[in-house]
């Protein structure tokens, strides 16, 4: 492929990113752009999401887009559900078709940025708190393809990993790293099963960091999984989404032409966009059965 052709082909490409930096004092700084989240499991057994995705479930991002749309350089946009009864929301630029963009910050994606200055941006954000590795058992960085799937079980990736790890015991034959790998494979297998329902087909990436903090692998495993559930205790999907998008208002529900149809569902069809009533009652929308 020639350079000019490559440049044209990659113009539409884009990606999100998340990084974690561990300092010599074991402080952890997490920076991200887009909708790839980070999670921790503390020494007290608490699993916490430490980032707030740049997407349409982030009130601050919706308000930013809305404010930008009111400026001369801002592009008008509309917000849509992915499909009837689904949690995920897309935003589309009026008559510029952003192909169902879910995230509101990214690298690349110049086909949108050239048409909507300062709407889709590449400005990173830091997690609002600095954590110290001495206080943690796990740090997990992953793509939203994993968290979107696990939503049907109302569990975070750290909770699922520790739950699967609890089924095993460290031994000379089964090391801690082996158990982590087994748990990761079980998590991906579960996500694949959810994919078969058609609920989510996004890509999946995950990085798992375990902090021994002077403990033996056996002691770390015992401490980390002490308060974890067994898989049998939670492997029943829940189909009610509790997400609240009351901050989405009628001013965000613009008109977009409808040129593309895919699998019988058109994300640009105005009949599929949020009404003000749906926005107010969003907690009552449910995910499809698996």
C-alpha cells in the first residue's frame, strides 16, 4: 500500500487508551482517554472502579458536548440507544454520521474531529485519586468490551477474577501466576458466552497486576480471595439496567438523516432516538435475555 493510500485508510482509525504508572514510592497514577476503565481490589477486599469513562454515561462529558454544540465551532449531535432495550448510547453528528460513536474522547478519528472541532477530543484525564500499591491486592486495566459484558452479572472484573481464583489453591504444582491465568481465561470464556447471545461483540483486552507487598504467593492468594464470592453465588444474569441518564435532555435529541441500515436496526433512525420521556425513565429499560 502506498503512503498516500495508507494515510487515507488510517484517517478514519481511532482508539482509546489507559495507562498506569507506578512510582518508586509505589504510588499509582492512572491516566486515560476514552472508555477503557481501571479497577482495584484493596487489602480490605473492596473492588472499586477508579476511572469515569469518557462516554455518554458520563454526565460531565454530556454537558461538555452540549456546551460545545452551543458554540460556533461546535457540531450539533444526537444521542441514540444502540438497540431497543439496550443500555449503550451512541452519539451522531447531524448529517456527518459518526458511525455510532460511543466514546467522547479518543486518539485519531479525524473524520469526526475535522467536522466537529473540540467535540470529540484527545485530552486525557487522571483518575481523581492517587492510590498506593501497598494498599492493594490487584490493579486491572481493561477495555469496555469486558465491562459491558460483565454488566449482566452486576460484577466488576476484579470481583470476577478473585471469584474464579478462589476455586484454586496455590501449590508447587499450581503457582499463583497459573491461578491468575486460569481466572483470566475463565473471565474471557464467560464474556464469550455473553457474546453468543448477541448482547455485546466488542473487542476484549485486559491487563492484571498483582501486588504481593512482601507476602508469599500463597499468603497473597489467601488474603486477596478471603472475602470473594464463589462463582456459583453470582452466576445468574440480571437483566435490569440501573443506569440513570436523567441529565440527557430534549436539547440533545437532534434530527439526523437515516442513510444506513444494519441488521434491521438503524441507529440513525430518529424513531430510535431517546425521547425526553425515555430519558427520564431510563432505569426501567432492560438488557435482552441471554
